[in-house]
């Protein structure tokens, strides 16, 4: 074998090795991207169900049905009225007094535009909602609501540790 052919064989072997490394890297990248997309789809489906169940619980007219969605320790929740609550207990009592004691029927529904962002055991969701209610004095009220929820994974459950509901200013 001549020195030129030996040098050429080494060059081909080096390129072949680089091609294998590149293909392995590309395959790993595709696997990561696919797994991430699958995780995002799974998160969206899970939080869609959580959000719909959350709306159904609040639509029942019984805040105790919504309790399972909330962390029971001290956290701040911003509601439509009054300004805020600083624990689930305070929230439950306030919503009963300021809302459910004054309505004969209410329905909360989440819109289709649910956005989910997750970082480990913390996730935040945003979704437009619609509130329909009838007051005890017979008035019908319709309101579009902006919703943001901060969820924390505790054991097998996702719990709200902060939420913010607001309505656009007229």
C-alpha cells in the first residue's frame, strides 16, 4: 500500500466515523423531540380534563365539590370578587357568601383555547371561560372570564396553588 492510498483510507474512515456519530446524534434528537411532543400532548389532554372537571365542580353551586382541585395550605387566589383570598378555607367561605348565596343557578365553561406550560412538577394553564348565571332576583348575567391557574403536582394529583380570574373592563 502506498502512503497516498493509506492516507486516503484514513480520511474515508474518519468521514465514515463522523457520519455514524452524526446519525446517532440526529436519532437521539428525534427521540427527544418526539418524547417532548408526546409529553405536551399528554399534558394538554390531562389539563383539559382537569379544567373541564374544575368548571363542572364550580357549576354545581357547591364549593365543596371544587375543594379537591385546591392545595389546602396557604396560597393566594384572585377571584372575580372580592379581590383575593389567602387560603382555600377563606376562598370557600368567601365564594359561598359573595357568589353562591346570591345566585339560583350558575354555569362555568372553559373555552377551546387552553394553553398548558409545564416545568417538572409545576404547570400553568390559561384559558378563556364563560360564566352564565341567574341571580336569586331573576337577573341573567353573562360574562367572559380570563383564567390563569398555577398547578403543582403533589403525589398523583395536580393541585391549584394559585389562580387568577378576571373579566375585561367594559
